């Protein structure tokens, strides 16, 4: 069959037009490294990129005409959004993401998945249901249960965590039963929700951040805590370097992100004697540390993923919990 060169030309042109998308990054600050890199990566690929401060958006929830209004104008024509919702702004941030979903705009991570991942306990419950390796973890509220709670994770030494902590703040290592008891009592006195966890000593203050985009781990780094520090958080003085994952670590990270319904995720693992264990799954993983440690274009991979995946009817969270 002969190809008509005249017909071919316009279809090619349409192809190029279709590939250019209007993309919103939902972020509070243009100047943040991750936001800047996503802007750059999108623009390099010819997309129309916008940073939208989601706290300044308001929503119009009228039948058949859901809208997001920003700086006095309804936001229109967006093909995809990349939510970068701050941990303390989850409630309003996810409401804005949900509004875009109602408008059938593809979200790199859906609102439900973001809310789900923000609650450490919920996260662990879902991961355990899927049989993903986790440190033995306990959670309770009644102060009468303290001894039982400590014993249920194998006794001291153990790690106690505030349910809503980030950057290593609120993560305490209790070396003895008595110390554990005092810390739990103190947190309870503040009416804080806590997790009690088996201490993975053999991790030696190192954890592994696996950066998942779609169904691939696109980058991984190890973070090592400062000498004498069991927490590997960079904010606590840890340092990062790239690392090669084992096939088991890779598949654990992918399964964890999938279980949470996240398409873009930072899955944190510890190397334990009983294989990789997941500590947390982050829905707005930072780009600065991972790009510096691995020298990979992580922002570009996220944009490429949107190019492949965005489209009407593509938001599809089906997770029960
Ligand atoms: P945050 O959300 O504040 O970062 P994490 O649960 O990630 O809290 O804990 C912070 C760090 O503490 C981890 O990166 C890890 O290095 C260390 N850590 C946390 N839980 C354990 C554990 N059960 N065993 C050993 N180290 C742990
Ligand atoms: Mg952490």
C-alpha cells in the first residue's frame, strides 16, 4: 500500500501538538529545589508548566461544573498535576488534588493515596496485609498495656515513634525496658499517637530510599546517620550516596508503592537479618538528595511518566483501606 505523503504530514503535526501538555505543580514555593527541577524538566520537554500554590486555590463545588480558582481565574486545560503537598497541609492540599480529579485531570499521585501514606499506622497496616516485610510494630492507646506493648515487639531495645513525625523528629531509641516505659508514658501524657517498633540494629544507622515512578525503581540511594546516630535522616546529619539494590529490595519497593496506590513514591527500607523491611512510603519524595547522590534526572523521569500515563479516565484508585 502506498503512503500518501500529504496525509502523513498533518497527522505528524497533530502528534506533536498532543504531546505538549499543560501541567500544574501543586507546590507552596517556586523556589524549592524539587519544584524548580520539575518545572525545568517539563519545559525542556516542551510542556506548558505552571506552579500553583494550592493553599491559595479555592474551589467551586457546583453540580457538573467543578472548578479550581486561583488568582481570580478558573484553572482550565490542565492535562496533569504533580502534587507536592507539605506534610502539615495534607487536609487542604488533598482537597485541591481531589478537585482536580473530579475534573478528570490526571494526578501523578491521587488524593486518596496521599492521605493514606501520610498516616504511618495506616501505611503499615496496608503493607502488612500485602505480606510486605516490616519491622515488628505495635500500636495501642490504653496506658495499662505498656508492658504488653513492649513485649509484643520483642522487648528492649526498641524504637518509639510519634505517628505524625517527619525528618526523624519524634523517633526515639529506647535501650532498656525502663527507658521505653518512660518514653511511652511521656508521649501518652501528651496525648500523642505512637508506634512501638522492633529495633533493626543490623541496619547500622543506614536506610535505603528507593524512588519509584510508575512500575519502576528509577533511582536509589543509601543514607547513613552521623556517627553514633541510629537515624539516617539527612536533616539529622546523615549523608547520602548511590546504592545498587538487590532484586528483593527492588521488588519490595515496587510492591509497597503499589499497595499504597502511589505512582510516584519514596520507599524507605532497612536491611534487616530477615530481608528488606519497609519503614515508610513517602508521597512527595524530595528530589534534591536523590539527584545529587545518583546524578540521575529524576524530575525528567516523572515528566516522562506523565507523558505516557496522563489522559482522561486514568485516575483509578481501587485500594480498599
Ligand atoms: P521520619 O518519618 O521522621 O523520617 P522514620 O520512621 O523514617 O521517621 O525514622 C527515621 C530514621 O530512624 C530512619 O530513617 C531509620 O534510619 C531510623 N529508624 C526508624 N525506625 C527504625 C527501626 N525500627 N530500626 C532501626 N532504625 C530505625
Ligand atoms: Mg523517614
